[in-house]
C-alpha cells in the first residue's frame, strides 16, 4: 500500500523507524525469547531499560537533578486529579489559567480537591487570541499556577513561559513536550500523557521538583501519590511496561534525530509550510493570531463548510487520515507532532491546493 | 532459539498465537496503514474493535446484562482506591477479608477513604490454610465485602464463592479471572489488572452491577469514577488503547480454545501435574492445604534452600524462566495462567525431577 500520513491528535502516529524496530523485536526482545510486555517489571533486564529511558528523557530535556521523573498510569486526566491531590494543601488556592478546552477541564476536575481560582485568558474578536502572561491576574500566594501551553482542540500555543514570582508553575504539556526546547527549571511540575509526542496511550510522564513531593492530601490514591512513585522508581504498582518500553525507543529515536533542538527546527518548518498554505488561500482559514498559533495542532476551516465531508473523504483516499477537527470547533485539524515527517505536511499542502483548484 | 516457558507472576506470558498475530499486524492493522495504537480511540474502526472485545468478554464470562464492563487505567492498585471511593459512603463500613499480601494491601489503601473492618482468615499451623467462608465474621450491614480469591504471593486460592447475605461482594480477580467458570451474578463487583490472564499491564477490567454505580464520594478522581466510565463507554479519557486491543485478541483466542470451561480443564490438569510432582518428592514441598491450593500460582520450596540459586540458574538455562518466588515468601513460584501450555508444566516437572536426581 502507498504511504499513509496520520494526522490524528492522539493517540497519534509514532515514528516509522520506532514501529519497525518494535515489530522486529515484538516476540523476542533482547534474546529473552519473550516480548518485553511478558517480562517482570522487577527483572534486571526490564529495569535497565526503564532506567535508560528515564536517562534519555533527562538528557533530551536537560532535566535538572532536583527533579523526579515519574512514569505513571492514568493519562493526562489522571494528572488533573493528581496535581491538586499532591500540591494543594487545605486552606490554599491554586490558579488555573483557562486558554481552551483542556485547561478548562483541568480546572473543573481540580475543584473536587480544593480552592481553585480560574483565570480566563481567552480574548474574543475577529482573531482568536489570549492575554499575554504578564497581564494574567494571579493569586500572589497560590499553591501553584496551572496552565496548558498547547491547546490541542483550539490550536492555541503559549510559547513564552509565564513568570509566576516564585509560585510553582504546573504545565500540562501532553501535546507539546519534546517538540521544542524548554527550560525545565522554570517549572514546578510538567506532565504529559504519552499518546501525542511520546508513545502509546496509557502512560503519563510527570517531571516534578523535589520540594513539591511529599505534601499530598490524606485521601490521595496510592497510584497518584508522587512520593510513593518517586520512592519506588515508578514501580510501586506494576507500571504500563510496554508503553514505557516504547517511550524509551522513541527517546532513542529522538536522540538520533539530533535531539529536541533539531526536531524543533523541523517542527517549525512543518508549521510554517502549513500555515503559509492556509494564509495564501482564500479557500481555507485559520483565525488564530500569529503569536499563539500552535505548531503541533493546526486547525483550519474550509470557507465553504458544505465541502467538509468531501474534503475528508478525498483526503483519506489520498492517504491523509484523521483530519477531522474536534467536534467542539468543527472544521479540520492537522496534528503534526514530532513523528510526522515533513513529507506528510508537503503531501497535505499539495492535496489542499489540488482540492481548492477542483472546488473553486 | 529453543522454546522459552516464562513462569512470571505478572506481567506474565501471553498466548503465543496472540503474540504472533499482534506482531504480524503491528504496523498495519486492518489495512489502515497504521498500528492500532496510532488510531484515535474515537474512530469507528477502533470503537468497533473495542466493543467486540467487551462482547467477547461478556460471552466468555456469561456476564449478565445488568453489569457494566469497564476498561480502566491504573492497574489493580488503582482499584484498591476506586472501590471504596465508589462504593463506600460516609458512615458505612466495608469488610476486607485478609488472606494474604494483596488482600492486606487493598485493605490498607481503602482505609484512606472510609471505615474499614479487616477480617483475618489466615490460619497458622503445620499447613497454611484459611477459614472457610461460612465462618467469616462479617458486618451485617456493610457497604460491601472485599476479598482476593487468589493470592499470587502466597499461592492461596478460595474456590467457593462466599455467601454475604445481600451485602455486595467485591473480588480482586487479577490473577484468576477467566481461569475457571464463575457465576458473575454472585458478585457486586469484580476487578482484574490485565497483566496475568488478560493482556499487558496498564489495563484493568471492572465488572460492576448497575445499582452500585453512581454513588461515588465527591472527591473521586474522574478516571476512577465508575459512572463517568460507564456513561462514556470507558472513553471519557483516552483509554490504554493498545492494551485493550491485545485483551480483545486474547479473548478471541480463549474462545477458540473452547472458552473458560475448556481452559479450566487444562488449568486443572496443569495444576494437578505440578502439585503431584511436588507432593511425590521429598526434595520439594508446598505447605498449603489441598483445598486452597492455587491453580494459577504454585509456590514451592526446596527443602535444602542453599540450592535455590543453582535451581534458578539451571532452570533458566533450560528455558524455564522467572521461577523465583516472591521476596516475601522466598523459594520458587510457578505461575501457570491460561497462556501457559501444558507442555510448559511438563517441561518444568521433568526439570525438577532431573534436578532432584542430580542433587539428592
């Protein structure tokens, strides 16, 4: 069959070389005669792999030594609960910055566990935009500030790291982790569901500064307790072992590509190519202000929405899959995470131009 | 390489035919040109598969229509929290039957979320045994009774289903689900981490009676809320999609073997073979009373424990892996779940006899 480019927002495509390697060693990993998923997480061969995956992630993101890296169950939504359970003591308030669907969902979930102050930064107008972080109205003594740097549904990405004046900054980086360089030391906690830029669903990475660990509420489920996870190298309970392994293969692949800096250059080129094609056309549009346009999730709309179904059908036929926009915003969405090669974006742009010509 | 028989307690071996099928379709599932793990959980092709997996499990276990089947994150330990969060209202008590390490751990975790009454049924003496369920001292108006029918560490299995006189019975069946026929209607809730008899780690199956859903405590994390999961067909958050798929392939395989009744006959034969070899020897021993000997996890001890290391080393060399007993009880443990063919147990018994002859 001809090549498929899968633009799904998540679970998303994984690097082809990663998948081919995983397939080759699927039933006989490291000459064990078993799949990696059939081995004890406490066997030395598995633990060596798991540790190496952590070291590779630390290297890729330059994670300082005073941060734990946890490999957790439960996805991003699990962290919507775990963050307040671990970081929000009674009597304190946490600020939640609302920039789209996911940051809003995080705030709603957090309200179960303590006092939450929501700060809506979305701006209406002809173009969608958000308030610059210097203008956010934050609680001075908040337990933490939570935000979502990249909103996958809305296609809004906040590139500047907010200044929170000593209040721990918590970021849901599910859709932007490893896509460009960041200074981890500016954050108290970073979490990311794996199924966009890391690996398969079912694994969540938590990067948390030492001093924020060990203050959990009494009714914190053990699988959400950062201290328990940190003290047990994420193996207090059986971790999602296969997802952890695949994440490790992705980290190795990313190192081979030249690391985060190198992939960021490619990601920039991919985003430029796609936004340019949208902006130069009178047939497609994206109404997000330049400064906050996501490099990972590019929503776009056909000006004539009656063509949506035809667009999707023909795109699928051309091997360009999962381009349907999220039901909340409609239209189209191209998710172009690290694993999407530039050839995929080129193929999409060519298809868009041809579709436009046929339907002008 | 020659055949490997992997006796790991979990993550455990999966059926060879399942793994070979999964390998073949790893990067091109159902002609999508993608791996199943790269597809949206909301795509129709994925949802059809997910639904079929549920239907196959319902058929295999004869699950009545008034039970939900949930595909959850978080492993068995996640359910240690989720069960009291969903089933234990303030002011009520839950009974926890203690028969070994796992039921004890469940009780300790549950104490975070409400009043827990522990009922220790272990009996000391020359042989390890437990109190028959008719003699358990239960709280008459308990919110539920929790027990673990098969203790993987201790090798104790309770085959009779306890009579709880209308109090919902909750069972951690992580290591015994699908190994023999049970009457689901006798239970309020059954849960099972997948990594023993179902699939890879990271997936947990919850089978819960309708009337027990919807009474969760206010501070229940959304990923642990049974009602949220039930209302959204286990897709409120992105489920562990690849583990769900593999579970589905295991369910199909089990149907091809003739279902649970047929596999139970094989499991009985495997257990009989191994216990007989232990009992007929003066070199090995298992001190659990016949009636409660686990058919899934068979611990045994060399009478001369100085030979433990040599036994494990030679077993490994013979392709019999992961036989080391749990650190709490020492000795050896052979986990012989559904996926272990009888040839594996035959090979183990032969090795044990030869090792005994060499070291008498």
